[in-house]
C-alpha cells in the first residue's frame, strides 16, 4: 500500500469512524486480527476492544470531531 493510500485509511478512520461513528466502515478498515499495542483500561487489545473503545468515546463525547492538520 502506498503512503497516500495509508493516509487515506487513517483519514477515513479519523473522520468517519471516530468523528461520525461509522462502525460499518470500522469493520472494513480493521483486520480481524488487529492488535492494539496501547489498549486502554478495561479494553482488550483486539478488534472488539478497539471497537468498544471507539463506541465508549462516541457515547462519552457524541459531538467529538477530529480535525487533521
């Protein structure tokens, strides 16, 4: 994957998943065997853990909107 394609994946995750809660896109972007090297407390370092973290963040901060500079 080119660096531009990699940037597009990160942008999609930030803008659509984290900022808008598009969890269908989350399923497409994250591999089933993803490993989170910085899991948060009470979260597992796997795909369900990452999904749980993102959902918890959306619930806690429903108006969150990331801006990429």
